C-alpha cells in the first residue's frame, strides 16, 4: 500500500497540470519586456535632452548678465571721464571714451579671453536749422568761439558701446548719453 499511496500522491490529472503550468509561467512575455525597455529608453532620452536644454539656457543667460554688467561698468567709466568737446573731432572722442571703457574690469569668467569692449560711435545732439527738432548726428558741433551756443551746458553726446563674448556668439550694445 505504501507504494500505491505514493503513486496516487504523485499522479496529477491533465486538468490540474494546466493549472500548475500557468501558475509557474506567470510573468511577462518577451514583447512586453521589449515595450517596457523601449519606453524607459525614450523617457531617459527625453530627460537628458531637457537637462541639456536647461544647461544651455543657463549658460546663455549667464553670458547675457555678464556682458550687461560689463557694459554698465564701462559706461560708468565713460561717465567719470571728462567730456571730449566735438571740436576735438569724433575720432578723439571715440578714442578717449574707448580707453575709459577698457579700464572697466573684464568679468572674471572672461578674463584672459578674446572678449572685447569698444566704443562704436559718438554722436552729438543738434539740429540743422532753428525750426526742426533736435536730432543725433556726427556732424553737429556748436561748441567754440563765435557761436550762440558757446556757453551752453547742453553739449550732449550719445556714446554707443559694444561688448562681445569670448566666442563671439553674444554681441550686446548699449547707448549712453553724456553731457557736462
């Protein structure tokens, strides 16, 4: 009898065998695993692309802040410099103001690089005749002896500064007004 008992206990009916087989195979199919891996790969690529865009935007934003700060410092240096009269000529004004602009400290993140700051234009406020409105131009010069504006405190100049990032990808200009 013991041998009969063991044969009965190990005997599994076909119906029970399918149930045991299904329970033992419970899991994911190859197709399901491949779909999950593909979706995870796409998600990781999207996150990495977003991270790269954020880093690039941060660098651009930092460079814009740096160049604007540098332009402000250069305009302060020009403001502290004595005004160059228009009778000295535009070239003399540009040279004097550019020397002043270059005395502004180069931002630490750009020191020792090809970053540059320059004065690109100096214009004077004036008008061609008595009737028109005042306008900016390089040829207006009413200073000097013998003019009705000889003692005017309003010899106003518009100085245009340009700063360029080390790699040349960012060029920012600033116009400032200088007078006595």
